[in-house]
C-alpha cells in the first residue's frame, strides 16, 4: 500500500533508506545507471521528497516494524464485553500497530483492504496495520486483548 515518506536514514551498510509513515524502512539507493535517484544524495533533495508516497509491501504483508515497542493494552474482552466499535470497521492512527492476542477461543479477523478474512486463536495472533480498516467477530466463547505498538521514543 502507499505510504508517505516521513524521514531518511541509513542501513548498516550505509545505504540510504526512507522511513515511511508506517515505520517501515525502504531502500532509496542512487546507483547509476541502474537506479537513478540523484535527489537522495542531497539534504535539499531528500527534504523535497518528504510526504511522497512509496509502495510498502511490508504493510501488505502484515509485518510489524522491527524495534517497535508495546505501550498500551486493552483489558481482556470476551464475546460479551467486546466493545461494539471493534466489530465494525475501524482503524488505528498513523504509525500505530497492534497485536490481537487470543487467550482462549476463536475470533474472526477481517481486513477487506488487504483481502484478509482469518480465524485467530491462541496459536494465531492478528497484526493490525496502521490506518487500515478492520473488524473482529467472536466465534463462540472467546477471550482476547489488543496490544498497541509504536516506534520507541
Ligand atoms: Zn509499511
């Protein structure tokens, strides 16, 4: 999915990377004549690219960014105490990821934009991708919680 560039950095080899709003890094090498991104070589050029969207396949793959930390979790919900809002399409804010952790039973997890409709259980947790609409639905008796993740301060 398309994610705007929010900053720049380097990987361990010194190759330039763009940081996207989701928290994922993406290589933006300038390696002529194969890859031409002369803008990445100057501060001014990089600044001019802030906000430009790149396609993030790691988001499409439900990949929680490396190094993100848990900062909050919900109480344990059951099929009776689940907030109505979780059963309708809703989403987290920019840069906020979450894990849906099932303690007992089964929960249906739907993410229409990513073509996903799966059953979560003790053995299968759900990853919530920032800003992407999703919903859950208890499949009988269930106990689960949601743990939120963001970039470390
Ligand atoms: Zn991403």
